[in-house]
């Protein structure tokens, strides 16, 4: 079955965003490994997971505390958030 033009447009948009996201993730990973990151890493996992192990230099900001943390984070900094996913 041939996809409709609308389906093709949605697929194109999805894969462009996915590719962009993967490139960004790899860029962040390499900057962290090389010590060149000019951003602040935020670990969005539960505090227990953060304490068990995290990327050096990351700050713990569990998802349920994000709204409060945003009020205290400097607006002139770039932030990269990471977590885990079972999907």
C-alpha cells in the first residue's frame, strides 16, 4: 500500500526531527567527554538514581521538581537535560 501525501509529509517531519535530535545528542556526548561543554547538564531522573551514578558535573533536577528549579536557574545559560527511558 502506497502512503498518502499527508503520511509522507508526517514521516518526513518525524525523521528530520529524529535525525536532528540524534545529532544533537551525539554532539552533547562528545562535548561532555572532551570537557568542552558550555552548558549545564540536568539529570531529570529520581534523586536515588542520581545518587547511584550520574554524569560528572550534572545537577539533579528530578522531573517533579522542574517547575521550581526553572525559577532558580540562570536564564543566560544553556541547559541539557537527560534521563532514562524504558521505551
